[in-house]
C-alpha cells in the first residue's frame, strides 16, 4: 500500500532550527532518470516507515563531479565539489546516505581533501543498520523462495569493500542468493563506470553489459539485484538484449525491501 512521501529539505529544517539524523544525497540519476526515481521513492518510503529524521538538499544539490573527474576534467570536478561542500558545511552536515555508489565513493574518498569531511554510507548499509538496530522488520513477501543474483557495483564492492550488507538484505527476504562466477572481489563492471554511461561504446566484439548479463543469466535467476542506478540501467538493457524481460526482473535491493513490506 503506497504511503504519502514526506521529503523535507535542509533549508526547511534549518528554518525551524532543526537538523536531520542524515542527509539523503539523491544524485543525478535518482533525481532525473525515470527508472532511478523509483529507487529514490522506495528508499524514502523506508526512511519514513522507520521514522528516520532525514532531509535532502533539493535544488541546492549539484552533481558530485564524479563523471567529470572520471572523464579527466579535474577542474570541473573541483568546481562542482567545492560548491557542494560549501552548501553542506553551511548546514553543518555530518552524515550522508546515498543510493548511488558513484556519489558514495566521491563524497567519501575524494571530498575530504577539498574540505568536505562527512560520514558517508551506502543505502544498503544504512538499511542493514536499521534492521540490526530493530528499527526495520524485513519480511520476504513476494520474494520468498525466488532465485536472486546480486551484481557488485565497482565503486561499492572493489573500491570500498562493501560486499555483505547487500547480500544480508537479500537473505532477509527469504530468497535464494545465487552467486555469479565473477562476484565480490572478482566482480565484473557493468560497463557504465568512468563516465562511459554517457557515451556510445567503442567498436568491439561485445558490449561489457552483455558480457555481464550473460554471467547473471547463467545462474538462472528470477531477479538480478543491483545497488546502483547505473548498474540497474546496464543490466536492464542487457536483459532486453537477450529478450528475457518476461523471465528476469532487474531491481534495486531497496525496491525489493519496500515492495516486500507493502510500501510501494
């Protein structure tokens, strides 16, 4: 059953003299991409359900600068980063949660040297903490018994060592977690990182996302789970390429949890 979305901004909270438990960094994909907006909505539903006092920057949020930096434009990256850091420091932000591993990695590892020192967590880790602290009860619902394979996002897994939180959540859904042959530290990129998301691929024998979806389909899954909006797009395109849309769904982990809890 869908619930009304309550999404306060940092400006609104500051006007009341309040501060949130956590800043939800939505990111470009979660703000503008129609598919990724569903991930944003699912996460907000969980935050509201668990009575987490959170806020977003709204129109004050800009791109973290990740695509510019990966594409080699360090000057543009620093311009974007400094602007964001000034806004966040102005609000006294201490803790940030985001559903995008690219934002997560940039905010966590590259903002400190520019003066942005924040505790940054990925949404799967945050939800896992909500469960462990008793603030969230997870039930399997329609996912009970489903075969689910999880694709490790590069900037979440190999770059930052976050492997267990996403898998713990899948197991909490009473689903069967089936691992791909290339997973965890040996995971394969979906093909979108390094600003590749925003350009056509170079000539070659096979696109990276096709190679990766073949890994996933080998596990004979009902669902391919992701924790990154870029990965979600690439894996979805791979499923379409293989004409498997009727058999295999691509879902962010937070969408599965929200759906199982009848929040969407």
